[in-house]
């Protein structure tokens, strides 16, 4: 079994090709050629006071002939945030193939799934993108935004105006798209034809009234960023995988706080992003579209498989 660490992973995968890999993975899921574990995610806390937590997510990709298990360890005391690896196995023989570090790969996957979603669901005319978040995943989104939306200005917003301005200064050389610092999150949301949320917030950052009538909101925060009014105002509701949407992020917050029942949230889904990419469902730009993309392990496994196969070809 090969172990591929973070520095090497970065040399094996190109950001542009990652977009095509994620699209294929979503299509495979919608076509019954891929599946996620049941439950979609399992969690475990470390010892009391240790500040550690652990998560396991699995997926099978039939076209690639692999099964992958994401092994995630989060540590509050670790500046890097912890560790994450994908354990790859042959789907037919169950023999181990590789252990692929996800330190950067996870950030890339999250950003790319957001970009793929935005491209598939974008309003007819996009003149501005608003990005809520200034962390490392938001930086990855800035790096790849031009691949789908060349030349479109990206307005960066944070709960701190100074933090948004600092991010814009640091990221200007990473993209050909113009970057603008928003005065507030609400201002950015009101301006965006596409609103991408990549924050670590556990708070209400904006309301449905702030969103343009025909805007797309692509929400990827791990806790919650807005209340149910955003769902109620949406003409269409798109997810990557409903079980995990009900487990983490805003969807989980609505269920836990009694704003909606799990089955009612599932019944509200218009399509999965895979169904849209396959052409089996059409989402018209005749109103607000809400997409909650919480991260399918299928996409992590697909990118880890690409890194493994690329390394194998290089060695041969």
C-alpha cells in the first residue's frame, strides 16, 4: 500500500482537471454507479478536555473500481486543524491500494464542488459573485473561480470588514478576476448574482430579504449561516446528498432547532447536483435557487484516486 503525503499530492493534481473529476463523480452518483456509506458520516469525540474529534465517511466508485474511507481527526490545539486521509481499497478484491493525505485535497474538493454547483445552477446572466468567507477553502475558490466565470468580479465578505480587505490584498495575485472587499456580508449578498458561503460561522449571517430575486445561493458552511427563511424563499432547492445535509450545516441546524422536520426538508429537494449535471432534472432560473453542498465522500475518493493513479503512472 502506498502512502501519498500532502506535498506530493499537490504535485499530482491540477486544479482545472479537478473540476472534470468532480463532475464525473457527481454524474456517477446520480447514475447509480457510486454510493456513499450508510450512515453518510460517523463521529467520535476524543477524551474529555483533549479538544479532539474524529469522523469517518465512506464511498464506492464503480467506474474507478475503488472504495474509499475518509479518516478525519480534528484537534483544537493543532494549528493545521488535525489530519485527514483517504484509505483506498480495490472494490472487487478489497485489497488496500493507498493512503492519500487530504490536507490540501479536502480544501480543493470543497472549493471545486462549489464551483461545479455554481456553473450548473448559475442564473442566466452573472455579473457578480459574492464569497462569504476568508479561510483557506475560500482562497481555493478564488484560485479556481476564473475557470468557470472568467472576468466576473468576486466580492469577498466577512463578519469583519478589515478581514475581508486583508483577504482581498492577499489574494489579488491568485486570480485574473477582480476582487472587491465588501463592507458587510449583507451588502455582498445583496450585490451577488451568485452567493457562495464558505464560513465557519454558527450564526445568522444574512436573511432571505437580502438575496436578489433570481440569485443562486451555494451554501457550504459546516455549521449554520442562515435560517429557514432562505429555504422558504427559494424556488428550487438542490443538494449533493440529503443525508449529510441533514447531519451538518444549516440543514442540520434547522432540524435541531425545530424549524423543520427531516422528512419535510428531504421532500423539499428539487434535484441533486448529479441529476442536474446528467440532464435528468432542469433547474430554471425563474427564482431564487438554494444549493446546500455539504460534501459527498464520493468526490474525495475520486480526487484521491486520481492522485494514486497519477503517482502509479509516474513510477512506472
